[in-house]
C-alpha cells in the first residue's frame, strides 16, 4: 500500500501540469454547465448548447481583442518603455527625501544613497535598446538602482512563476484541452459523476455524492462571480485610469481585470505597475492612483462581491494567502490560478465530514 501510494504521488507530480490544467477545465465546465442548464429549459439539446456557449465565448473574446488590439499594442509598448523611467523617478523621489522608512521599504538604505544632489536618470540598457543605441555597461559605486533591482527581480519572478507558459505550443494545447473538457463535461456531467462514485465503496457513495454536489454548486457560483467581477473591475479601473490621465490606462485596466481571478494577491499585483506609471508624471498622481485602487477594492469587497456571492464559502484570508503562495512556489502560475478554488474544495469536504462526525 505504501509503495502504491508513493507511485501514485510520483505520477501526479510528473503530471502536475496536466492535473492542474484538467482542474481548470472542470472549473470552466461548471460555468458552461450553468448556461447549458438554462438553455435546456428552452428545449435546446445539451449536445448543441455546450459547444454553442464555448464558441460564443471564444468569439466574443476574439472580437473584443480584434477591436481593442491596436490600442492595447500601442499602450503596451508605452508601458514597457515608460516603466523604467517611472522606477527611476521613484528612486529620485526617495533620495530627495533623504531615505528614511521609504528607503527601507524600497531597499534603498540610507547607507546606499549617494551624498549630494540627486543624479540624473541615465538611460538603461532597456531604454537604449528601445531607441536602437547600444550602451556600454557602467559601474555604479552606489550599487544597482531601484529600477535595476526591480527589473532583475521581475526576471527572476518569470523564472519561478512562468515556467508553464515558456512554450506557445504548450499554452495553445492547454487552452484547447480546457475548452474541449468544458464542452464534454457540460454535455453530460452525470456520467463522469457516476463513474467516480463507482470507484468508492457502496456505503460511502451517498455522502460522497452529497459532497460533490456541494463542491460543484459552490465552485460554480464562485467562478461566475469571479468572471463578473473581472469584467466590472477591469472596466471601472480602465475608466478611472483614463480619468486620471495615466499612461497606458487600457492595458493596465485589462491587467487589473485579468488578475482579479486571483483573489487577494491579484489586485495588489495589478496596482503596482499603475502606481509606478503615475510616478512618470508626478508623485501626486501616483498617490491618486493608489487611492483609486484602494477605493475600487473597498467597493468590490463590501458591495460587489457580497451582492454576487450570497451564501458562499467564507475562506480565511490568512489561509488563502498562504495557499496561494505555496501553490505558486510549488506549481507556478497554474498553481496560483487554482489555489483558491482548490482551497474551497478542501474546506467544503472537511466541513461536511466534520459536521457528519460531530452530528
């Protein structure tokens, strides 16, 4: 038994990317199944409704991308070229105030700050490459600047969190797998549910079926809520950034909408580049962007999510952050995406099992 368990765990570890992709496919299938159930009331066959919903969803995304693509492309180029400048201005702003606690937070200790007036922001290799002018490396007696450190750390984040998307072919294969899983699971979910129950002892099947029903209902509600929140937050953030005249407002708003799928950590990660872009114009604009993101998240957590997610599972915030960090470190970006629904699945099963034992 021990050897068998070890072999199963080893197989799951080697197939971890496939397992997590299948889990995403099941999540998407739950959302598609909700739409299929509604269409079935209108006498639309499930075999037709499921592919129709998936094709319509992909078509809407493709049409939206085609419509907004040129603007996003231009502003993304501006974001890539202006972000180092924003980080340089942030460093000058910190140095002009003599360091202090801000320098400690950003990693620019007072000992590393050069004496005298703040230096001019010299073009980095990224800036020179964008302009087509080669720049020889220069020694900095005060050590690497803040933006050099952050850009280097972002490169390190890519090595740890993005190993799955290193190949375009692998990404496309994963997307196709998720779409086809969603279609087939939504057409006849009961056949897979019955097959899973037959693997268990007969006396455990009723309780397991009840747990699976609770998990499916909660995850479906959570996923639909997240999709609506992604659209709302992305639209509101884009409108606010455009009103504040922040550079590259549209890609920053789209980034905020996409990262909304990752609760707790996603909004924070999406706010950082927007705040940095605010520093391109002034520290006051960066402060306004910060206040705007905090206000949007406050309204989301206290107004939007409670309206959409009534009677949903209450996940402890500390446990959620720990689960997200652990899954991201061990499994990469896919682990970060499935961390919250996986935690919800575990907590539902544990709560129903403990309720049965105590009852």
